[in-house]
C-alpha cells in the first residue's frame, strides 16, 4: 500500500453485537438440524445443495474478484477487469473519468469457491490532497458458485461525484475485499479524474 494510505483507512467497521460463527464445511452445514426452519431457510438463501459446484481444485482462493464496474444512467458501464495479467497493478496508472456531479453506482462481479463465504465486505478509501473519504459496503454471505450460477454480482448504493472547481481533479483510491474472518481477498490501488464532462 502506498505511503498516502494507512491500514486504518481500510479498517472494517464492526456491527454491534455481531459475533462471527464457528467455521464449518459445506458438508457440515448440509447435515445441520433439518427440523430447524430458520436454519433451513438460511441454507436455501445461500443455495446450499443446489447445482454442481464449479470450484477449481488447482486454485486455492476462496473468492476471485472478476471486475469492478461503474454504472451511470444513459452511458455504457465502465468495467475494470481484474482478472488479466497485470490488471490490478495497472489500475493506478490508468485513471478513468467521471463527470462532476454525476450519479453513479459501483458493482462487483466475483466467484466463490471451496467453502461458504461469510460476510464479504468492500471497503474503499479515496484521497485527494489531505481530504479522505472512506466507504464500506456489505456484499454478503455466499455458497460456492455452481454451473447454474457461475458468477455473483453485487450492486452498491448510489453515489454522487464531487462537483465544482474544488471537486474537479485527480483522486487516488485503495479498495479492499475482506470477509468476517478478516481475510483480505483482494486489495488494490486505483485512480480516477473528476472532470467537467465525460
């Protein structure tokens, strides 16, 4: 991480009263009490036991972040592919442009494999000079992807780009995908420019 960003900038904000549960394998979850209606509904919401698991046994990662995108009504989406060789490293050097005052929404596509993913979060810290803005978005808990559902997509809350002479300029950001177990699945630096027009 660059000298401009510190570990505290990406610290996950906890939820009062929430405690991470004991880790279990998918088989253990399948065998949990079948007579517990709330547990059954939770397992159904995760899609446990439905479809053929497509986890890659040669890839130990539990989460593969495929892309990060920017949706703006009336414009083609800006999609940042995070899977190609050197794609993550090149992000900081290739800023994209956002029109000042534009309403936009970020989205992420990702794949889960090998075991249930609990409480995936996206944390972002954007800096310009001495001004810093941190945001955190809960993505959720997911079972491994299947042939029927090969990719997950999560759309974030809408945001508005800065505007005016003070808002225009170059911004640096650090993003992190982290789960309830504090495992960082991906962290990268990137940048964007806020301009008068696209």
